[in-house]
């Protein structure tokens, strides 16, 4: 984001892939710390594993900035 001159406020959509939904819900409040009350729309999906077997979460984000 920084390299494109954008910030978290420019995010419009996130896709989150997690390996354990219970762990995800333990820290869902962290989103509010970073995004405030107007977070981007999001999709969260529990999957059996990620490409890195030690990883528990992967986040894909889409941002829009003026050119």
C-alpha cells in the first residue's frame, strides 16, 4: 500500500483465508484497531492449509487510489 501511495483507509475489500475459525474469532477486534468503524467489506474463509504450512492466516487486499 505504501509503495502505491495508499494506506489502510484506501482498502475497499479484503479476503482472509484462515486455518482455524475459532482462533480467528479470538482476535476479530483487532480489525477495529486498524480500520476503525468503517472497515472495508470482507470475506473470511476457513481452509485446511495455506502454502506455508506454518502460516495460519493469509490476507488479500484491494485498495483504490486516485491516479
